[in-house]
C-alpha cells in the first residue's frame, strides 16, 4: 500500500528515517530518482540513511511503473519519494493510468533555486513547480507541506502559490 507521495529534493534523510517511518509504520521506501538510481555512492548513502528493517528500493523514473503497481497491491505500508515536482507529476499520471492513485502529495522540502519563490519555510517553487502544483489542484489532488508529522500541515492553495 502506498501511503504517501513525498516531494523532497533531499530524498531520504533524518526527517523521513526518524519521523515518517514510525508515524506511517513503513516497511518500504521507494525512491524514484534517475540520478540516485545510477550512482553507487548515492545509493550507499541512501541505504545507510534508513533503519535496517525497512526495505529501500531506488528506481529510475522510466522503470517504476511495475513496482508501483506491485506496491499498491501489498498489505504493508510504503512511501514513495521523488526529488522534484516534475517526477511527482509523472508518478501521479502513471498511478492514475493504472487506477492506483489514492494518496496525498506531501511537499517535504524544495530548497531555494534560481528564480524560485519562497512559499513557506524551506519550500521554494519555480514557475514549473507552480504550473505542476496548479495541475494537481485542478485535478482535485490533496497537496500540502508537512516536513514532520508533528508539524502543522499547510494546505497548498492557488492563493498561497500565486501570492
């Protein structure tokens, strides 16, 4: 079961390993990121960033569809993490195509980049991010910022991103 789709340019780090895993009782983490999937050093760092009893799967974007379908049909909890909104949009579209999209979109971290605007603490959107998030909102998706489960959830609205 896929419990959450998280956009976080840091991918897997302490916030996910120590908060979200316990909060969602996760058994698997799926990271969908082309760079991470092809770099042995990054894969090793990511593997060291999670508890031993949690399985980590790192996939390229173009090879993730079968794994997402398989994960949707499992009884154990899983989080899918992508590093940017474009990859999230591809994942959402793949999941919808296969009738397996039933989760929220959590934005956990998008650091400051050239030509981006600050939305909240630690969250910056580029024009492309805003376009994609607007597409999610138009489709009725639940999109919010929540770095840690204990934090206050900030619902993303058009008014917030078009300020």
